[in-house]
C-alpha cells in the first residue's frame, strides 16, 4: 500500500516500521550503545536528550508539578510522556532499559504502559519510537545504521541486558525508578503476598514488644505524644495547657491512641494478607486460564470486592493518621502555631512566616496539602503522591530530616497499599468487567459484607475499655522506667520489677475486658497471648567475707587460679611458666629445626581466603574492625 498523507493508516505503519528498525539497530549495536551511553557524563547525556527532544522537561514527573502548581501551560507533552525527562533518563540504566524493552518486546505487551486509549495510544507510541530511533542515531553517529530497505529482515542476535559491574544487590528504590522503562509486569500475587506478610510480621512484633518490654512501651507512648497537636505551641510557643502536669487526661488519650493504632495495624494487615492468600489460590486454580467465557466463582468475586474496599478504607485510615501527625512532628512543629479555643477542645494549627523561609519544608507541606485533599488525590492518584514524596526525600540534601520515623512508617504503609492496588488493577479486562457487573447487581450485599468485617475494629476502639484501663498505662512518676544495662543494685532491680508489674497489670486488665467484647479466638488475643513478659529475678548484693581479698572482675579466658595474689607473686608465677615452656620446647625440637618453622606451620594452619562482593566486604570490615585512635571495641570508625 502506498503511503500518502491522507492515508488514515499512516501512524500505524510508521509505528511498525520504527519498531522493526529500532529492534534491528539495538540487537546489532547493543554493546556499543551500552558502552557509549554509560561513558557519557551527566552533562553529555543532557545534551543528547535535549538535542533529540528540545522541549524535554528537566525534572522528575513534570506532569504532577504542572498540575499542582496550576500553571495551566496546556502542554500535553507533560501528561502524555511524563517519564521522558532528563532527570530520570540520565539516571542509571533507565535510557538503556527503555531502548531494550521497547525494541526487543512485541508492541502489544507495551500497551499496559501506554497512556490513553484508542488513537491516543498510537500517538504516544509513535512519538516514543521516533524518539528512541533518534537517540540511537545520535549515540551511534559515526557508525553505519540500517536503511529502510532492510526493515523486513529480522535479526537473530539477542540484545544485551543493561547491567553494572559489582551490582549483586539491587536496591528497591532503584527498581522503583526503573519500573516505567522496563517491560510492564503481569499481576504478581506472590510478590505482594511476601510484602504484606513482612509488614504483618513487623506490626505483630511491635505489639508483642509493647506487651513484653516496659521500656519499648514507654518509648512508643513518647513517640505518639510527640506527634499530637497539643504539642504545637501557641503564639508564644507554649504547648497546650493539657500537656502540663499532672496531665492525666492527656496521657490517657495518648495511651489509647498508641495501643489502638498498634492493634489496628495487626488486624488490618492480617485481613489483607488472608484475603490475598485466598485470592492467590483461587487465581492459580481457576482464573489463570484467562478464559473470557468462564464464570467467576462467587468466593473469588467476593474476596476481590471485599479486598478492594478494605484497601480503600485502610488507605483512608492511614491518610488520617498521616495528616494528623506530620504537621505536629518535631521536624515541622516549629513552623506552626496552635489555634482554636482551649475550652472547646478544638485544636487546629496554621503555618507561620518561618515556613516560607524554609524552602524544603515549604515544598514538603505543599505536597502534603495536595495529598490530603480528597478531590485532588482522586484525580492524581495515591501512587503518584507517594512517588513524589519518596523522590522529594531523596532528591535534595537535608530533606530526610523533615520526616520523623512515625511519618516514614505511614508513608511506607501507604506505598505498600498502593502497590497492592496496582497489582489488583492488573486483573484481565474480562475479570474486571465481570466484577463490575457483580458489584452493580449486588452492591448492598457486598457493602454489608465489608461492614461486617470492619466492625471487628469496634472492639479495639471500645470507649468503655479505655475508660477503665487507660489510666493504668499512664507513664508518669516513672511507672515504666526500665534502667536496664547498668550495674545491678537492689534499688535498680526493684525499679525493674516495678515497671514489669505495672506493664503486666495494664495488659492483663485490657485483655480481660477485650476478651469479653471480641471473644477468646480473636486475632489480637492470640497475638498477645504469644508474648512472654520479661521478669527480672530477685537480687541480693554480693557479700565479701571478712579478711578476704576483694573479688576481682575476670575477663573471658583468664585463669581464675590467680585470684587474690599480689602483683609481685603474679609476675614471679608468670616468669616460671615462661621458663618451663622454653625448656620444654628446647627438649622437644630437633637441632635442625629452623627458627621460622613455627611461622611456617602457623601460615599452613591459616584459613583459605574467600571472595565477597564490595558491599559484603564493607559490612565485614565494619564488624571486624581493629580499634584505632582511642576507639573502643565494637565502635564503627
């Protein structure tokens, strides 16, 4: 068919032609592309990219920046090709990954990663293949490329996958940055199952530690307290009056929030993990056939719909916790002033002028304000904001200190939920359409089913329970002070035992009341029953006999037979041992033994050398370092 400007098939023909040519070039010149591109410094890469695409944005995710700043540039390039920007393409192997994934794979597999629908997909792909061809021609400018008459010939050469030397371990952050340039992944339920299982284990270990260790329980209360809005000062920098001693009411609310949040984390992640486990089994046994004529099992449809609603509710819950904590967190608190009436109990906060003077904090607050806006978040999507927060934290120096550990945890959990959401969106289209029909026909049924599960959280939040036990968890008057790691005395052991008894009293009271509301087989009860409370045995001061020398501290490997001897006696005894040893060696060794024989034997007994990668070597070097410069053993140089 002849090509004419009026032919409606011209875009499709151009895409197929560019794809075949790109495949041939990359397969034949993969090594040269890899060597030359990695040999360019960042400025040279920017010159190549800008020469091929003059209007290429400089920063990561230009579409999000344009939308949030409301520039109204009406530049559709920012939204159609958001991943084509100089910052990302000049970083690592992203450019090479894009070349290989777009050239070596069938175009049909790349449709999932293409923005738009219908003719818009053709427009996006045509520009992408044209851009990649121009990159190849620019990098291989001095090498002969193939002409249009050779497009029909396929190459049997396997493209080389980009790699780096000594890159045995790939960071999760690197995989995240490379994801838009790799081949789109299919749904991976095993991967998200392992992630949710690890998150569930982390939440379980936290609540068990709060159950077992008084010191960790007190530290958790302090962490929650430091992120409460009562800690934000007024115009004079004075915290809320409720924080002042005795502050029993304030601490009771902190105890309820800290324990409730930890227990809810266990329940929510356990519910998500159980549903994903059932879905994986159902998918492998039935839906893996990808047969559009099949009918979805009722259990599979029920689990998918309930999981989707559970993920949405979990995300909204974490966003509320995140919004309530970040502005009151220690890194940002000094930029805010508390407002509202103390008598009415309304605690609000507004930023002061100091926020505008801190560029990094001001940029972070702008991102957070857009994130917690329901309308903007629904248009942009939660994954885009999580990606922007992660990129902001890594892009500029000094930005990590703006994130407290609790805020980091909220962001991490939101990122995991968004990843699970994306995996569920990768269900085949016929499955998604069938689920939509099922939900539309029985909407009330599935909403009621979800509410029946989520009401189990009411037992954790039960106000009557906390009205009776919250006061037992208040950490005032050193109730949970746990001076472990110091020299034991009778007084300190009594303090340790008192902290353990106070913690045991709090948890036994809570578990007793919670069992009445939830039942003995509840997931939370089973988790708390696994914990074993620390118990310090009674202590009595060591007594020293009358007239006996003082008891010495002995080191490992030391001969205890020398206890109580004077320094002179010890030196004399050591000298006698050395002389006896020399006489024994002289009698046993033949006269022709060389002086360096012991050294040779020692070298033969040495362990053989083994090789490790660079990262493992650095870790071993830190673990087995020789103290120098006044350092003590175990200190990292």
